[in-house]
């Protein structure tokens, strides 16, 4: 009875160890992507989707210079993460943020919008107009690009491929001497 329980435990432990390794790798990928600043993510999005307007010509209240890192996509991400506190791993949450910009979900509060306190002009209305000006395919590409950065597909752990060996020279088959098949009555030969 104990033997029947030990084998599954050994298998479970071996499987648990490999699952732990896989989960650790997935966690490390997600942690590194989630620790990226919105400006870094926005830059990658702009590299992938060249048609998106940067809308980074706003003036900083603090410096009086153009805040070139304060872009449409970085404000979109900041609104999603900092204002709405939505997780950045799931498509549905990003779709809700998109719906906020389109006026179909929750109202965006002008005084809380990213850039309202740091820029001389609040970019909220212009940003909403730009997002609503994108067609459906472009909006889907925006969401997909952001998700692929924050939640990249897991890399499968693969074993190194074996180095091909030179095949040995063929050996001739040795004849197999099988014992003759038994006949009726041969069992009698085993009696004392």
C-alpha cells in the first residue's frame, strides 16, 4: 500500500520542481517587463507602430522646455497604471482604458490626467481626440503592442540539441539461433 503512494509522490515532487523552474522563469520575464518605465514602453510601441503620433510638443511647467518624453502613449500607459490602477498584463484591462478614452466606459477626470500638473496645457482632450481618430485595427495594434511588451510569450526551455555523431561502420548481422518450438507432449520431458 505504501509503495502505491510513494511513486506518485516522487513523480509529483519531480514535476513540482520542473513547474517551479518554469514559473520562476515566467515570473522573471514579467517582473523585468513590469519594471519598465512608461516612457521606455512607449518608445518601443512607437518603434513598432510608426503611424502613431507622439504628441510630445507640450511645455513642462518646471523647466519651460519641451517635454519630449511626455508622449501620447506614455500618458496612455500612466493613466492605465497610475490613475486607474489597472494591471498591465491583461488585454481586457487595456480595452477598458481604451474605452475610457473613447468615452464609452468611465469618465476621465481632467485634473487627474497624466501631464495636467506637469505641463502648461492639459493634453487630455487632444489625446482623447487622437485615440478616437484611430481606426479599430490601429487601436487593436496599440493594445497588442503594449501587451506584448508587458506580457511577452514565455520562452520554452529546450534541451541542447545533441551533436550528430558519425555513424559507425555497419556490422553484419549474426545469425540468431532460436531454440526449436515446442511440440505436443514436450512438457512430459520435464517430469522426474
